[in-house]
C-alpha cells in the first residue's frame, strides 16, 4: 500500500482534523478513498477537497 496514506497522514498533510478527513471519505468527497474494515486508505496523489461548509456562520432558511 505504498500509493495510499492513512487518515492521520492526510490530516497532517492538509492541516485539518482526523475526524474531518473521515467525514470527507464517508461522503465520497475524496476520489479513490477505500475503506478496509474500519480504516480508510487515501491515495497519496489526492488533493484536499474544497470546503463546502457554511462560511458566513449563518444558516439560511429557505422560504416555502
């Protein structure tokens, strides 16, 4: 598995938390990420996905 990195290595490389990397993997936002039992294997060539979380800090309710 020389072509893959762990969640810990990805978190250090991208300067984000381990939990955030796990969430990105489970959402399918990291192409090529594979789950073996309870461990994620992330391709070393993967780049950090864009952050789609709310930037303004305000939740917008949609009018019905």
